[in-house]
C-alpha cells in the first residue's frame, strides 16, 4: 500500500481525506464516528459565539435524475456552547491522537476576540486552526465570514491577530464570492497564514416552489440566500485552487474543497496544487463510509502510477495551467466518428448543425446504410459532438496534422508589434 499520510503545514494525518467544517463535524460523537470509518482528519464545525439556527435550512438541486448535484444551506456556525465543543474536542483528540483535528473559528474582527478564542481552542489540544472568512450568509450580515473575507485588508489583519498568539498552524479559509481569490489568498499569506483552504460555499438560491411561490428552503414563507456546494461547484473550486497554486506569492500549502465526491476529484485537486482535500456534501449524501472507497481508489491509483507516496502527486498539473494567451493557436484536433459503434441517434449532427460549425454530414455507405462523417477541413475541434454523444467510443477527438508551427496569441501580438515597429523605422 502506498503511503497516504499527509503533512499540511505541519498538520499530520494518516490520509489526505478530511471532513470539512460543516454539519458532519458538529459534535465529538460525529467526529469520532468519522475517524472510526477511516477519515484522516476533521475540521470542527465553526466555533464562535453560539447562535440560533433556523428551520428549515437545507435544499438540494437535482439534475437529470441525479440527486444532490448541488447542495444549498442557510445554516450558520455552531449553535452549541463553546465550552461543550472544547470538552468534546479534548476528548476526541485524546482518543484519536494520530488523527488531525482542526478548529474552525469565526469571531468579530477585533484583536481581542481573536486572541481569546485562539488561546481557548489551543488549550484543548487541536492540531491547527482554520479561520473562517468564507461563510456567505447570516454571519456575513454581522460583519464576519465573507464580509471579512471579501476585503483583503481585513483578511491580512485578522490572520495576523490570530498568528500573534497561535502555537499551531493557521489555515485561512477563503470565500469564492469575490472576483479574484488570489487577492485574498495573498493577503492571508501576508498576514502570516501557514496554509489556505478553498473554497467555501457560493452565494445561491436553490429554487422556487412553483405552486406556493416560496423559496427553497423557506422559513415560515420567507427565504434568504445561502451557500452552494456539492458536485456542481467542483470546476469553480478547482480553478481557484489552480490559480492560487500557480501564483508566485501564494507559496503556502492549499487544502482543497468543493465538490470532492470520490478519490478521482481528490486526485484532481491534488494534481492542481492541493496538499489535501476536505469533504462535506458527499458525506452528508452517502455517510461516513464513503471514505473507504476513497482510500482504496487513491491507493490503487498511486500503485498504477508507480508512486510510493500521495505527496508525490501534489502540484503535478500546475505547470500545465496557464493563461489563454499562452495557448498554441495552430494546434488542431478534429472529430472522428466510429460508425461501427455509432447508434445513429444523430445527437452529434444536431448539436453541430444547430449550435456549432455545421461540419458533420449525414451520408449513405456503399450498402445504403445511414452514416455520419466529419468534414475534417471544417472541424474546429470544439469537442461538442463528443460531449453530447451517449456512446463511449463512438466519437474520438484526434490531433490533426495541419503543418503549421506552434504560435501563441502572445507571440502573434509580439510579432505584429515588431513588424509595426519596423514599418515605422522604414518610414523614418
């Protein structure tokens, strides 16, 4: 078995699968059940001044027969007294000394409040702290969560306050509800963060009931925006992790989250720069036991790749992620239709004809059978036909040798600029 152990900014755990700060980590009972199931670590549900939660508070977005493609919640931080949580953290850490317990924290943006809560949670033996600057609802209206997380200066200042007294590693959890997450990630690093985690939930409204006209969820007929997570947010989260991983000034480990439902998404996040991953929605949907498949799948993947440690895959795809202007404009792929596999549903033809480049023809073969054929000279390699095709192996996207040398947009513009400069010099 490969070495799945993790070291994220000094926080060690037996594997890279942590439960995120959320309903699954609300109590010592739950976290201990999770560790028994195989989870490597848990970020305790956010601690702060206890609040009152509403009922109801969750909603899901189903798509094309798939339950919980996305998940929405209007729940806030812990509604249990701090002393109760601290007692359970102490008991859990004592029982599971080799598992990571990270305390998620949220308080008013004052130095005194941060100093106070950091000292209290570290006294009970946590392995690290996660500063919650991401919660998009409820707490944000009180000046905390995303209200702080959207302001780089506040992120830097509050991180610095926590670091002034912290004896354990400090992770800063970032909000995706911002134009460019690297601004706040860099601010966290400037404030002394040992690591950053992303993404927290995205501002959302799950839906509207077409009969009652109430929002989903609603509280006595009233609704509010909530936080969106689950499989649907993975592309957004993966991009933000990648942007931070390739940023030269964000030189700290990343804990990635947002749509991790299996070992496959975990590997994607780690390849794009995350040292480990956090999971919430998938555990809420399927229970703690899903970690067994995650561990087995990751181990098999590493064995297939000939790797001894999970840390060996961290960041391997970062160098492949760049700006659009660095892409080769002369690289070309075209669609190839395998008519022996094709079932003639014509979805590719319809998609190409109606919404793409009209390069798939409906023809007859020598026996008079209907076939589909791509006019390669007109195909731009957009991938749409292969995406809508319902049959594996019916359409392949293959490289097309057009004889053109590599050329990026940036190189093209530089050449145009140099040519223009030469013209000016000739005129002079």
